[in-house]
C-alpha cells in the first residue's frame, strides 16, 4: 500500500463562514422524509408483513397452512424472489450511480437530480397502491420496490454530495450525524403511526385485499413530499465543478482514471473505499431482510415485527451517539471492526439457535441492530480523517458511489443462500457472509486514522 500521507484536513480547517441553521435542517429533513421507504416499505411492514405472505402464493397451497412442505417452499420462493428483485436493482445502481453522480458534479445540478429522483421515488411508493393481495401482483410489487431502491440510491448520491453546501469542514461530522439521526427518528415515528392505526383497527376502514398496506405505501409517499420540500427551497445548488462534461459512456473512462489516480497517490484510501463498499452493503442487508427473518423464520406477529422495528431503530440511534465517544478515543477503525465482529457473531448465533424460540431474535437481533449505526458513522469519520488534502469532496463522492456499486451483493447472497439451502433462515448466513468479507478486507487496511499512527503535518 502507498505510504503517501492522507491528512485529516476536514477537522483542521479554519476561517470558514458558518452555515445558517435553516439550511442545515432543511438538508437533514430529506433523510427524515425518505426514510419510511426503507423502514416501513422495504424492511418492517410492506415486504415483511404483506408481499412475502401467503396472499401472494397459490390459494390451494396457502390453504395447506404453515408447516406443510409445499406452503413453506412457496413462502421461501417469495422471499427469494424479493431478494432477486433487489439484486437486479443493485446491479443497475452499480452501473448507473457512479457516472450519474459524476454528471451531476460536472453540470452543477445536484439538487435538480435529487429532485427528479425524489419524485420518482414518490411515484414508486404511490404505485404500490395497485399491488393487490394476489399472486398476479407479486412481481409488480417487487418491481416497484426495486425501482424505488434504484432512484432512492441515485438520489442519495446527490444528497450526500450536497453536504458540502450545508456544512463547514469543522462541522461536517455533526451535520452528517444530524441527518443520520433524523433518518432513524423518522423511521420510528412512521412505524409508531402504523402501530396506532392498527390498534384502532384503521378506524373501521375496509382493509381487505391488502388495502391497509397499500394505504401505508401511499402514506409514505405523502410523508416524503411533506418533509422533503425544504431542501429544495433553502439549500443552494452546487457550483459546477471543473471536471469536463462528458457523455454517459465516456463517464466510465473518467471514473477509471480517477480510480487509477487514487491507486497511485492514496492507496490506503482506495482500499478502505473497497472494503467499506462490501461491509456497508452487508449492513444494509441486515435492515432490509431483518423483518422478513422475524416474520417468516421466527413467526413474529404483525405487531411484533413493527415493535421490533421501533426498538431496532431506537437502539441503533442511541448506540451511534455513544459509539462516537469511542471513535475519538480508540479510533474509528477499531469501532468499525468491533461492530462488524459483533454483527457476524450475532448472526451466526441467530441461525444456530433459531429453533429454540423467538427470544433468540429479540436478543441477538437487537444486539445486531445496535452495531449497524456505529459502523456506518465511524466509516464516515475514518474517511474524513484519511481523505487526501484538497480532495475531500471527490473522495466522499467515491465513497457514496462505491457503496452503491456493491449494493447487489447482500440481496444476491440472501437469495442464493435460500435457494441453495432451502429456508429463509439460511438467508441470514448470506447477509452475514457479506459483512464478514468486508471486515476481513478492512483488517488489511492501515491508515493514519488508526489510533497511534503517525500523521505527518
């Protein structure tokens, strides 16, 4: 690996004018606005409690009931199909996200790209209203969720890049944490609303044919519109970069040139980008498929799944705040490795002991959730410390795009493991394997951000 210095210049900059709080909060609210798509639709409600239930299998097989081999196999096909749908979306993200982000930088139209992608995400959620409780509508549901994942991830590339418009070098960590924290809280509030509606039996509304879940998707779309708009009013558009404006195909040549330059001048940073791309996809898989495991493998009721989701998001948010102190004291790499190691062990324990009862998932599933936020937050911190001086925005952009480029791995491992071993619970091992692979890669990364490492001035 290259020994060229990679200085933590973000934390050391001085003399930068403060950013108005209104602009900061407007930016951070976008995370609050869009989080229900991930928390409510992908993770804890729409897919786990609706799209992977027996309404979407042959009625004759559904009549056999849970425990019948044909019934269990049909449900496993649904969860596997969801995984393959997200895999396809992840591959498209890998192909498109890097060059689309590059084009937004070159044209100075990050906010415009973010706006269009946000509208398409809203459209995907509205489209889920038409996913009726019938096998004929299963792939429509998977397709809309996959499409929403694609446009949501492309939107996220531009959203993350806009952090330079709402923070100074010395406040970037706090501003990033504000957005992340609001995202967790938005997911919690949205789930609580779902619980309240269910407790009051939807106030007498007809919920047959999946209507409750279809209306939840519409509610998530309305939520996004209601809270995303301040960003587009109060956050200024970025200036066009000095990078040349090139076509879509030429963009891949520019991307390859950037990666070669990093390999030559800041190899440790590049290795971190690659390793983090792998384990961050595993972390995303933990939340994407966690509720499916709870509902299918541990037979959680609908309310138990939602309560688990609320607890998981709350614990993840609190643990992220606490872990920040250890980040400063021990170094971010140690925090990341400890979190990833705990996730791997917890996942293996869940699989080994899954026949002993739901307590296993309540205990180790929440422990696993508590480690996701710290790993993500410490990853941002580490990159801020090792970004080559004068190239911070470029490296953060690569961080976003490499993460998106690997986003097909966990869904593919989830679906492939289920297909190979024949049970939804085994998909846990597929996701954990991705986390473990990223952890192993990170073990070989050495940076000046490691505690005790010398950083030359």
